[in-house]
C-alpha cells in the first residue's frame, strides 16, 4: 500500500532530534508557557519574517483570534464583511462567522484553484473590512492585484497559511504578506506537530498583544482580565517538536516539489488533469491536486491497486448543512473543483519507486 501520507515515516526522518527535544521538556518539569514555546515563537517569527509570532491551540483558533482582536481594537464590528474564497476549507469561514462577521464568498480560478482577484473588487461593499486569502493546497494565493485592492479600499489582508509553510513570494514568505496570518501545525501539515497547535504572525504590535491576551483567557496579567477571552495555548512539547522540524521545512518542501514535478512531467493521461509548471513554481505542495471528471471512479481504481488518496474537499462550504442559509447560492467553479479534485500521495518520505508506480497507474486509468 502506498499511503497518502505516511506520518510515521515523516516523523522518523528526524526522530532522534524530536525524542531529545521531548525528553528535554519532560526533564524541565515545565509544560506550558515556558522556554520551548518562547523559543519556537522567536524562531518561527524569524523564519516567516515578521516581528511577532503568537502561538495558540490550533489553526482555527489562530484565524478566530485575529478577527476577534480586530473587533476588540475597534477595527471591525459584528455584521462587517470579510471576503474569502468560496472553495476553502471550512475553518476559514468558521473563524469569520464565530466572530459575528459575514463571509462574502468569491469564486476561485480553475488554473490556480485560488481566489480570483479579478472578481475581488466587485465583492466589496461599504461593510467590507478585510480580505482573507487562503494558500490552499500549498499554492500561492497572493497577487499584486489583491494587495492593490486592499490598499485602495483600506482593507485588512489576512492570510490563512495553514497549508503553505515555507512558501515564498519573491524574497518574502507567506505569513508575512498581509496584516496578519493564521498558521496550523496539525500533524499532516508541511510543518506538523505531534498534535494540535497553531500560531499568528504579524508586524502589528497592538494586534499581537491583543491576541496574546485573548488566547490566555483575556488576561493581560495574572488574574486580571481585560477581555472575554479563551484558553488557546501551544504546549511545550509541541513547541519543542516544531522547533526541531522547522529546521527542515525548506529541505522537505524541495523533496515534495521534486515529487510534484515528476507527476507534472510524466502524467500524460488526458482524463487526469495535473497542475501546470506555473502552479508548480508557486507551491510547496501540501496537497497535490489532480482534476478528473470521473473522480470517484479514479479514486476506486487507485485504491484497488494499493494507492491511498483523499478528496479536498467533497462538499463545498456553501453546501454544508451548518451554512444552510447559502443553499441557493450558485458557485459553479467552486462546485466543479469540489466534484473533480483528488489528492494523490506527495510528501518527503516517498521513494522513487512509489512515485513511478503512481504515475504508471494514473497513465493507465481509463485504458
């Protein structure tokens, strides 16, 4: 069986260092808000290229805390609008609605699978306060046009960087391109913990301070609560593990991109659409998406021949029961992506034999 994602093998690449880091935390006797977390926050801010990194419990909390902090700072209020891609994972949208804000869904482009910047300006209303871009699948969502529109209309630019650790835009990394960014370190990410963890990066000192308080019950100092906050903290074990794995993100991403290039250059089946070379240049391939009108048939074909795959994602947000109020929305590009996308194995622990086996199977589909 060729696993979709072999977390045991991926973790095993650096197991000696990870075990040593975990042992150091255990020996310290300090498990929350200690030196390991401070060190990771410092190192990750330097890696991303921002002044601040505030760790938290998970990626959803990171996005939620950004918006909550903006509300506390008076930048936004309940009922304000946040533009977001229609084909994103549900967490991007949950963060908006949890804060009493209104998501405005904008269709993606089929070639990039990212928000269509040509449709952005027409979605802006007097209530729009921010644009949330999502570097979905590890592919760059930011464009100069998006930056120009946000500046012209005085909008905050928020990045959902959950799937794009290490991705670059010129000399800068995603997570530093907007006003704030939310990061997830869920185990399956390019930079994954051994459990849930997240962070916010920003150059805004007031925002960072507000988020840090909100994530710690709303407390600015012990037992003094300025905000109605929450408990969202990264533990010392996860911080220590992440600090080890952070050293290898760029190296691991190069391997992912090498696997992806093999797919792009050698999958020739017209029934299976692979990303373009332009897509490849702007991605760290958290997910390698192929598009197929016979997607379910292709998934079963691969499974029966020993290849695990996943669908990201089978039901678009506007068709989910929790957002039943959007049931009448027609978003044909989003709906096509969700009906055709299939994610195939693409990670740093894959060997050449498995990559070639997947290529051969994809080329043999439908013959």
